[in-house]
C-alpha cells in the first residue's frame, strides 16, 4: 500500500481539490442531490460537459422540489448542453456513460463498501487513462441514520484501498475537511 500513497498531497478541502483539476474537460458528479458541489465544479473547472448523476429516489415531494431547484440553477447549462442530469441509481447511470470518455468523476453516494466498490470498478472503465476518480467519505467512522435508527459504517476506505491495489491507481490528493468528511483523488499509476 505504501507505493500507492507515496506521492499523496494533502489539500485543505474539496474546493482546493477542484483547483487541481484541469479546465475545459468532461466531468461527472454522482450523488449531488441539490447541485451544491456540481455548482463548484462548473464554476472552477469550467467543464465542456458535466454529468450530474442524481441517484436519490425522488419519491417525496421535497425531493421533487430539490430536483426542480437543481434544474432551475443549471437551466442555461442544460439548454446549452453543457450539463446533463441523469436521474437513476449510480451504477445504471455510470453504465450510460461511454467508456474512456470522462476526465474527472466524483463519487458521493451512500458510502457503503458494496456500492463504492461497484462504482469504482465501473468508473475505471469510464474515465480516460489520464483521468481522475475522486470521492467523498474517506473516513473510518460512519453516520447515524435517524430514519432507520441505526449506525451506518462507511466502507469507502476499504473499497478505495482494494481498488488502488487491484486496478493500479495511486492516491494523488486527500483533503483535510474541517468536518472530517475527507475526499480522495485517484489516478492511474
């Protein structure tokens, strides 16, 4: 594992991370329910195309409102074709993307080991050979789900480490978020 992290750079937060990503590329964020981080990606990276994959189940009225709000925020980018919203689960959405067509993929879904493992393996097929796979939730703790009244353990670290070893990716950036929800950036070794 040591070789995979030998050149890792620590960044202050995931906004600083975006300043390290090239401009005018094809980007994708998976799991941005309200468009918050995608707004930052659009502003800082100025992608020629951005896929916003919203994998939440929009069954509640408030969720429908969030989706409409996101569409309103990005109306000009949607009309111009610069931004595309894909409304389905993360795995199905990733499968819709052409192989080796994306320069930067950011994963922020349920943080489970199983989902993250699947997302990383498919993302490796979708990202260009010199592209980046990044994500959120790179920490050992989890969160308490008040709706289910249970503690949910994050499996991101385990999934990312296995992926780095099996797919020969290096950890190039790691963020040091004040809230403890770290982000990682991987690049083909």
